[in-house]
C-alpha cells in the first residue's frame, strides 16, 4: 500500500527530558514513538523540552530516533507548522513567541493520560505533587485541536474539552514501536521467549492509581493456585505499598503468601523481569485498554495475560473483572503456551498495526495534520480491530 502524497511540515513534539531515560515515562515514550512515526512519514520533526536535560537522555534519543532535544527557548524562531504538546504543556508566553515566527502555526494537545480519573483521585485522596505541578505551571496556551489516544476517549473526551477550553477533540490511532525492546534486547543480549516450565508470575502494574494495580491479579493467582503449581509471584512496583495493613490482611488469606511465594519489588525494566525472573506476566487495568506493557511482552514472545478489550487478540485475554476467567486463562497459558509455536510471529503481525510499518496509520496522521493546518475539523471514530479512525 502506497502512502498518499502530503505536504511536508515542520513539526515539534514536546517531551520532558529531566528524567533518566525517555523510556521511564509512558508519556515520553508516546512522544518518542509519535516523533519517530512522523519523521519516517517524511516530515521534519524536532523534540522540544524545557531544558536539554541530562546527557544520557539526550544521547539515547539521538542514538535511537535520530532526533536532537532542542530547548523551547531556542526553538521559537524555527517557524514550525505544528507544535504537538505531549511531554509538557506549552505556556501562553511561549505559544505567543512561536506565533511570531509563523502566524499560521497550530498547537495540538496530544492527550494520553487519564486526567479524569487522576484528577478525581487527586481531589478525593490528595496528591500534593500533582496539585503543585498545576499551580506552578502558569497559564497554558489554548490548543487548536485535542487529539487523544483511543483508550482515553470513553472517560476523558468531555473532560479534556473542559480542561483545555477547546471543543475540537478527536480520537487518533494508537502508536507503539519495537525500538525500545529491541534496543534493550541487543544491549543486554536478551532473547525472545524460549520454552521452559512456566511457574513464575510477574504482576507489573505501577500501583499509583485505581487504573492499574496488583489487586485483581492477586485474586487471580490465588484462584489459579488451587489448580496449578506456582513457584513465585513478583509484585513489581509494589514496594511502596507492601506494608499497607489492608493489603497484608488480604494477603494473609492467600496460601501463596503463607508459603512466602509472593514478594513485593521496586520497578524494573520489563525485559529484565521477563528474562531473569518471570515466565508469565499477568496484568489488569480499568479504563486503560491499550498499554505498552502488553505489546512489549508479546513482541518478545512471552505470555501476557490481560483484560484490555481494545487489543483482545494480543497475548491472552480475559474479561474485565472476571477473576475466575483470568485464573482459567493463567492455567491455560501455563499448560499450553510452550505448544503455541506461532505465538511470536502471530503477535508481531497483529502489533504491527500500531507501528510505522502500517502505512494506513501514517496516512491518517497526515490527514489529521492537513485538516489542522487548513482549519478543518472532523471528529473521528476508532476501529479497534484495525487501529484506524473514520
């Protein structure tokens, strides 16, 4: 399939470079994948940040994506056609400076976090860090359009419009790229999945929100352990909650915990865990129905058990909050994954719909950009089976 002809544009994507790695933040990953896809689609793309950040971050971006980090203060005279704010919001002050160099410049707010639930949690439970981040930010620029990833549309569509004071909001195709997992695999000499006894389970949720945490997976492994032998369950990213009294009360009713087979660990890179400590990754989410974790794990051939309804055909799927079904799927995987010889190739073919190897996705982003710079707007609908918008 050939990509339709399009106008080459100067595009900037914002990231937050004050981190150890571009892969340590899901939003930064999204920015990197978006920039890479737009660059491969023929556009002139820069990554912008408030500062150039630490050396390792800058070098990593240059080596893997071939893009430099440019400080916003140094980019105002470039004359961008489009600025896509993703890793950090553009202030009204800087927006006005960009407009001086190109009065027709358009600003897109690319939304990939569930602000609706996060702000709800902040208000009810308190989150001083998030509250301070907003109070210290000053006045944000009002974007010309809002683009949101598919899993956020259901809960956040109306809230994004209210929050950003912009009615022009639409879903866009989801983007992922194997560059991170393949680079780390090469660097650390990791391989794709090889046959082994499957009895070590990793739960790799961040445990900072009701959206993604260990609670449901713990119930699932407890149920599965009634039928199969489980050697270990690692709760990655759970070290900060491991001493919570209610969690300990719940764990105390599980034989796996009594047998000292459940441990709480700090966060570690996914490939490190699956290559050295786990045979299967068990995941759960609530209104976050596409996650890089699933794609990273399945791309490398490891079994991923999840409940994300927007990618049912990736890995092994169970429905919503169904503990019994998730336990059945875990048991099935433990017994049968080694015989699924087409798993890796099948999943890579499926996952390719999210990558820049999908010409239709590049074409659709070009259509979005063309509408944007020509002051046109059409709200799209999302096709989960094709990762396409209509």
